[in-house]
C-alpha cells in the first residue's frame, strides 16, 4: 500500500510540475527510461534503467512551536534526473493554513512533499527552506526525510544517503542530517 501511495504521489507532483511549467515532458512516466542514458544504466528485475544516487542533507530546528527545515538535494549520478520528490514526514501535526513554496504541497497535516527540480549528475543541487508552525508546542518531534520518487531512475545503489530520521528537541539548535 505504501508503495502505491508513493507512486501516485510522484505522478501527481510530476504532473503539477509539467502543468506549472507548461511543457510536455515525460513527467507521467515513472518507469525506467530506455535511451541514450541507458548506457549509464543498470539491470533491475530484467530491465535496464537509469541509475541516480540521490542524497539529502541539511538541518532541522524546533523552537516555540516552529519548525525550520533547510534541505539540500544532490545527485551523485551517474545519470541526470529531470525531477525527484522528497518527502518530509513530521511526528507532530503542523498548524493548518500554512503556505508552502511553489514546489511543495501538503500530503497531510504531518507530511510535506516537494519537487527538487532538475538534478544533473555530479552537479545537480536543489535547495529547500521551510518555516512551519506546529499545531501545539511539542518539546520534541521526529522528521523523516526520504526520496519518494525519482523520474526515470530505476536504481539507487546507495539509498542510505537519501533517507534520514532526525529527533529534534525544542531548543532552537540545528540538528544536522
């Protein structure tokens, strides 16, 4: 069930990126791409697909019912990605009515999903900054950062650097991941 939700979310985010940009790309195709980039591909389940190693790093702070997230997404290659989706899941609900950057959307009161934009191999960097209000005044919360979708990438041989779970205390200090 979780895999289906991730796939649907990736398609929705990709479609919104295409509609927002007014361009017609292969955003609806979430399966492995086959083409010139397949030379840098790997075999996964009998199919050749593009390999991209996404990594997310940054820090999270919590103070007075506010959560600050600064996130950098990188592609260590070997193939370029036209889009990816990063998911931030909070253990505490966020206050309603908050606007997010145009690349992001609320998946629930505890989950924000954001497009990274194009991430070129070994050079692609996407930055994201969020300033959110929690529904209450928690003493701590946990943030899970994961890649929810990679456009056309069938493999990531180092998935550990794009999945983090961070315990954040309400001290205002940055907790690095």
